[in-house]
C-alpha cells in the first residue's frame, strides 16, 4: 500500500487531536478536581454520584428535621420548667397560708396566687417560631383565653410527628390537656374532683391547673382552712403530672440527640463515598498532565520533522 503525504498528515492530525483531548481533560481535572463533568465521561461514576447526592440530600433534610424537633422540645421543656416553678411558689405560699397568718398576710398571699394564675395562662400560650406549643395542629391559636378556659378543643390524636429517618419518627409537641388537665366538678357540691389528663377537651372547658388556683384564691378570700389544706394536695399532684411530662420530653430529647449524632455520621460517610467516586488525586492529576504535555510537545516535534513544508505551502 502506498503511503501518501495526505495520509501522513491525516494520521498526525488525528493523533494530535486525541492528545489534545486527553490534555484538555487532564487540565479540567487539575483545575476543578473532578473526574468527570458530563455523564458521558463516566456513565457508571455519574450514576453513583447522582445516588450519593440524593442520599446526602435526604440525610440533610432528616438532620434539619431533627434539629427543628430538638429546638421545639427544648422550648417545651423550658415552659414546663417555668410551670413547675410557679407551682413550687404556690406551694410555698399555700403552706404559709395554712399556718394561720394574719388577715393582711392572707390578702397578700391571695394577690400573689392571682398573679401566679395569670402567669400560668401566659405560659400556656408559649410559642416556638411563632407556633403555639400546646395546641396540637392549630399552632396559630392560643391554648387558653384570658379567663383561663380552653380557647380551642383538643383531641389526643393531634400531635406533630417529624420524620428523622427512613423509618424513624418523633413526636415533637405536647398537648395542653396533658399538662393543664381537665377539671371535673361534682354535680352536688360543684367542687373539683379528680383531674383528667387523657380525655379530649372542648372549647370553653376549664383546665384543672387553672381551676385549683381559682379554688385556692376563693379559699384564701373565705379564710377556709380546710380548702387551703386541700389545695396543697392539688398542687402537689399537679407538680407530679408536670414532672412526669417533663421526664417524657427529656427522654424524647435524649433519643433525638442520638439520632442527630447518627445522621451526622451518615452524612460524613456519604460525603466520603461521593468524594472517592468523583474527586481526583491532585498530585496524580498534575503528574499525568505533565506527562501528557510532554507527549504533545514530542508529537508536534515529530510531526514537524516528518511533514516538511513544500513550495506550495509557501505560495499559499
């Protein structure tokens, strides 16, 4: 077969183009640090990167959910702690009242009990990021009105659940009836009977926690020693209920903290896998780039010696 000058030029051009393509690819890898920029560069690698990025996005969303849920629980725990402090102060005042102080001191205790009752109403309407803590789904509503009655009805199914994993969920809100209870009254004496913390409540009903403060205020006004003594037991049982709910919140928060740690570990692991799949070793990429540059220069030199310019090249 006769080797023509056009064949030499064509082969040289073809090989130079191949070298230039490899050189351009290595320049991209060295400057960007990635093995591929379009799926056709590495279809399998691109498919793996797509899956890793999808998994990372899911874990990041789970982690955001977990942190938001944790903040909600902390805010709820803070509100419950404040309620406990109010009840503790009410207990101290009631003990003082039960020890038979003079009338002036009883009036001062009654006034402070009234202020504590108002503070409980205020705590009941606590919010996190503009959302009411104790109102179930209706986070734009208040739990109690200014008189201390339930402003909305609450059903025990109305809880917020956050997804913090593929098959892991956590309840973030605490329903108001579980903390403030529901006051039941004796039909004959109209006195408060045992509280209910599990029944659904309707708008307009009185919370047990508010009712015992109202009853205590009336007992102080009437100087009724028996009712004051009874109030001590009611306050103590209310404190036990609030502490029980606080313990439940603490258990959820501890579990959520473990979940956050797990998600952060998963995020690190997935990021490492993604990096291994698509990131280049910079020293290796620079070495390959230098080798390819030398190959290109050598190709140009060889081509210049083999294909000598003719008279026609100068005439052009």
